[in-house]
C-alpha cells in the first residue's frame, strides 16, 4: 500500500480492525486552508546558509513529520515557523497573519497562546515540581494559581504521569520527564505544537510511549503538529512527511 | 525456520487438531502468510513419522473426522533445540531496491534514479505508518506488536539505505556537474538545484 493517510482513510472499510476508522477530521481538514504556511524562507547563520528557499504548509489537524539528515535545516525551519527567529527573506503565515513581519512582542504573545514548543530535552525547570512546571505557561499568562494547578493536574493525567505530579525533574525517568514536557507544551491548548526531536534522548520503548500518548492527545484536541525528526520510525507517527536536504525541501520540484 | 517448529510450538500449549492449529497460527502471526490446510496436514504427518507428535484421538463430530495431535517428549526436545539455535542472518543478496536504482542510473539519469528512490521512500514510510498505527492500538495483541516492531525495524533499515542512496546520487550529480564541460555526445545534465 502506498496510500497517504487521507486516501487510506477514505478507502478503508469501516470494519477493518487495524486501520484508523475513516474519521471526519482527516477528510474535512484536508479541504481547509493551512493553519501555517511558509513561502521561500531563507535564513543564514553568518556565512552558513541554513534555509535556501523553503516553502511548506501545515494543514489543520495534521501531524506533519519534518525529516532530513543532521544539519539539513530542520531546527532552523522550526525556529522560523514558531517565530523564534526572523527569516532573512520569505514569509511565515499563521492563518491570515504574516507573522514573520510582526514585532517580537506580537510573536512572543503568539507563542504563549497559539504555539506550543517542545525540544529533545524537555527543558523543565529543575527546581519546580512536575505540576508546577506544567502550570508555568498558564501562570505566565496571568491565570490564577489554583486554576493553573488544576489544569496542569488534568494534563499530567492525560499523559499518564499523574503519579509524578509532586516530583522534580531529576527524580523522574527520561520518558516521564518528556511526557511532563509535552503536557507543558499542551497546557495552553495551542493550535500548533512544534516538537523538535521530542524522543531523541529516549530509548525506543519510552519514545514509543511518549509519541503514542502525544498522538492520542493531539488528535483529541485537534492540534496541528510539526514533528521534527531524523528518525523514520518517529516520522511514521505523522500523517505526511516533508524531507529537508541542504536547506531545501527535497523533491519539491519533482511533484 | 520451519512450519513444523511453529506447529510444535503451538501444540506445546495444548493438544488439538489441524484446523485449530491453522486458525491459531493465522491469528497469532498476522504478518505471516496464512497456512494452507494441506500444508498443515502434510506437516503434521511428517512430524508424526519423526515421532515429534502423535495422534491421540479422532474427533467424530459432524463433517469429516478430525485427528487430534499432541506434542511428544521427542518433539518437545526438538523444539527446545530449535529455540536454542540462532537464526542465520539473511545474506541480503537480492535487493530489488538497489537493483532498480542501478538500472535507473544506467538507462536514464540521476534525476530519474532519485525520483524512483523518493517514491520508494514514500511507499516505505506509508507502510511504516500502518504498522505504527497497528502496534500503538491499545487493542493490539503482543503477537501483533512484536510482528509490527520487526516489520518497522526492517523498513527502517531500508529507509536508511534509501537516504544514503539519495545522498550518494546527489553527490554523483554534483561531481558530474563540477567536472569539465560535457563533450557533444554526452546528454545534458538535469538541473538539480
Ligand atoms: N546557532 C547556530 N550558529 C551557527 N550555525 C548554526 C546554528 N544552528 C545551526 N547552524 C547551522 O545551520 C545548519 C542547519 O542546522 P539545523 O537547522 O540545526 O539543522 P538540523 O536541525 O536539521 O540538524 C547547519 O549547517 C548548522 O551547522
Ligand atoms: Mg535539529
């Protein structure tokens, strides 16, 4: 079978036990305009050209795997998409807004409300407990402490790590820490989740647990995901894949 | 790896007839080709002659008679020996992917070969998605998960090879592009940048 997910969803008989049922979300979302789109992005670190004209889009509700060899520009693409750096040329659109043209204050508010970001190492605050770490984005957004803690507890539960709520990061396993980090990235209920090698530091089984849980939760929440990975077994959790090679989308001019 | 050992493994849990064995096999090993009844009966007969299984009774219900088989002590020993042996790693002598890419380079050009490899990569990843969905389904059985893990690992190996092959062909393309200008009978290189 060489079908992409939406095709598979449309042609799969409903009684097939192994396939995801042909859910309305997949079909409907693919008719929508992209939630995020980049056009001709160029970015250099001094003399190093990291992006050399990247165009791509993220469809609402989809999990897009961004793969490619190390140093190909995946992380830089994510930094541009999430508004963490300003591209030298080209534009990033979030819905109708050209966010690459906006001031940093605007983009940082966007990151607090609409974007969730997750890195290889969860970047949890080691002095805070799991529940405090997850509550942090809400507290920064001005949510009352008691409500923030309640919401954080719910999210920990959703990721199956309620039992470490009172633990600090150094006391958790890698997999637990990373699930807490995903919960923190999701607590503001962003419309886009950016995950840069989210399981890169985990063994295969812990990575699988983190990804399985993450996919289940984002599907329920309808979150669109940019999943960056150099690992095909991780990319297989996505609905679609784009490959970055030498700062360009591979095969973009080959249909 | 033989059907005989697999059937003996299934018989080790309880005695039963060929029809049950076939059903159990197909359910436990969904990634394997379903067993043909003829193959099951022929294998059981062979195992019986070797003394690895024995016929314990003939069930007479409606329809044809069914012989119920049981694993013998010799069969159990043969099974234990088989389990203690390491499987020979496949020699990977015949690789249709590499063959096709090589032929593409021969009859066409780098762009054609790269295009084939990219489409092959998409097909492999699509298959890997199916196995990933299968094994992360909360309802999946351990047999399904183990089978999917195995398939995924093999697809992953192919995908790594595909990536290296794409890099190699891109490098080939670059080195040809930077070599002296082509002589008149060389075909023009496709612009790859
Ligand atoms: N902070 C930085 N300073 C200078 N060069 C960088 C920096 N970050 C990345 N690069 C370079 O930019 C290119 C793309 O890097 P990156 O986006 O991190 O790729 P990937 O995530 O695919 O490994 C590489 O050549 C890398 O060395
Ligand atoms: Mg990176």
